[in-house]
C-alpha cells in the first residue's frame, strides 16, 4: 500500500507575437514583442505510507520556478528600442510548499483526518527602458512575496449504510510579506 513518486519537469521555450497583417497601418495595437526564453523547472514528490492496518499518511512537496525575459521593440524589424513603451523585462518567480494528510480508520464507524498545507510564493521583476531618460531607465527589482498556510480536522461518522455525518474544522492564513508597485 505504500507509494513514493518523484517527478521533474523542465521546459525551455521561446515565443513571439505575430506581426499585425491587417489593413490598418496606423493600428495602435501593433506589438513587436519576443520572449528570448520562457523556462520552467518543476520538482514534485508524492508519497502515501500505510501506518499499521488502519492509518495512512500522505505527503506532497513541490518546488516550481519560472523565468522569462520579454523584449518589447519599437519597430517591426525587432532592432530598435527607442519609444517609451520599449522595454527589456525580466521575470523570476518560484513557489515551494508541501501538504500532508493523515487518515485514521481505527474506529469501525469513524474516519478521522487531519491535514496541513504550506506554500511560499515569490515573484521578482525588473525592467530596462532604453528610450526613457535617464538613458536607459533601469527599474529597481520589484519583489512580491507571500506565505499561505492551512490546517484542517475532519471526522466522518457512518450512522447507517445510507447516512453519514461529517464534522470538521479548518483555518487558513495568508501572509502578504511584501508587495511592490511603481507609481
């Protein structure tokens, strides 16, 4: 009844925005953007462990990282960055966490469960604007970070073969550690 799984996923990509080919040569929605890289790394661990005849413990852990750059050019040849909206933008975000769940079936009519969840999210970004004074305008690194936690308890009682009662308690907490924005 035990199970242990480790997974790793690596994605490396690039992408662009197709050039507008419509009849409106003055279109303001024309974007000359490319993502030179769009990469992710993901690590996952999953387990289910039997504890005696009537209990089990499930555990999940993860770490995900996402990195990308965006180059926003001023022209359709992707060679000039001289307008105020032209930018070289860099992102790096990651989240890590785990969850666990304990089930106990020691009593014939009860299934008691307890769970815990934790997640840490962090996002950083930075922009360089070659066309904005002082040339180039280099933004400081922005950082957004938060932690989420949750705990739960539950008891499922079998009253009859067609009726069960469920009672429980849960509590969640979100802690915004840091959030930044530019004016």
